[in-house]
């Protein structure tokens, strides 16, 4: 899996301190699966309150030091702490930060890291990150999410619920400005395989075109939802004639009504 051996070691140790409101997020959580495309530079833990950030850092740093790790504090402010964790020649950055508890789905239990943000919420966070910053790592992550989690159209549609300041079309307009990268832009990333810039561009344009068609086909009163297919028991980008249920987010997230598919 695309956590380094040292990151996995640290994540397993800290798993004992994690909970539903104190969980792994960011690139490390998104790329924890074996077929992921890149390694993350850090372990990023989200917390549902500013107070939990400080509590979590204290507990985690004490546990790490007890187990022989060194913890070097780089930055500390209300709601955000960053440190370098090392043992011998191995080192990784760890971040503890506050993030809103509003999400589509509850956090998931993980044998590796304790708890992590649900893949769909991870993908939506990455999409909004790409909208706000032009980073090759976010671009790679969204293409991965498009292929493995939900198509871009369904993500754009739901993201307007996570950040109501946007509409699906305004998100798409901003995303269409992304994807203008050169090979050297990806050379700074720790990827599991070499990327073909032309192939990535083709995939991106196709994803944008399909997403544009999808969001223009949806009813405006459903903006900001995910779509759940009860019979398939999975989230989908619905096609014509396929039965589905809108699924909206809330603080802490909520599971879909699985019983409705029986």
C-alpha cells in the first residue's frame, strides 16, 4: 500500500489513540489502498474541534516518545499542529488539524490507522482542494478518485453540498482551468508509476466533458447530494432509468438506508 513502511509503522502505533472524531484524512488516507497512485508526504489527522487537536497531539506525542520516536514540533497554533516524527534515519511529517464535522458519511474503522475519513469524503475534500489550488498532487488524486471512487460528475454535484458557496457548474468552470501540467511537475511527487502527461490530459478532458453532461442533466432541487443505489448497495452516478436515493450530508455523516434495497 502507498504508505511508506515508516508511515505505516507510525500510523499503526497511533491507531490506538484514534476515534470517530480524530481520524486519518488527506492524501495518506486516500492512498492507503493497494492500487493507489502516489505516496503521501505526511500523515494528516483531522479533528472535529479545535480542542481535540491539542488533546490528540499531546496524547500522540507522548505515545511516540514512549516508544522511542523523536517528535520535533514545527508549528503550533489553535486548530493546527505540525511536527516531524523520526526514528533513526526514518522521518515523516505528521499534522493534527481541525476540520468541520459536516460530512456525507461516518468515518471508517481501519486496522492500520484506527479511523479514517470515508473515501467519498476524502475525494470531495480533494476536489475542493483542486478548485482552490493548482497542485499536481491534487490533480493526480482526483483522477484516481474519478476512476476508483465516484465519477467526476457525481463528485462535483455532491461537492456543492459540502461548500454551498459553489454550484456544480461554477465548480466545473474552475476545474476546467486545471490540468495544464508538464512532466517535470510530476517528477517532484512520489508516484507508484511514471505518468504519461498526454494520457492524463486525455483522461481529464473526457472526465470534464462527462461531468458537464451529468450536472446539466440533474434536477436543481437535488444539488449537493450523493446518489445511492439501494439494490446495488453502493453510491453511483445514476444513468437514465436507474433507481436511486439522494443522500445528503450532516454533522458526523450518516449511513444510507441499506434496508430499502432489500
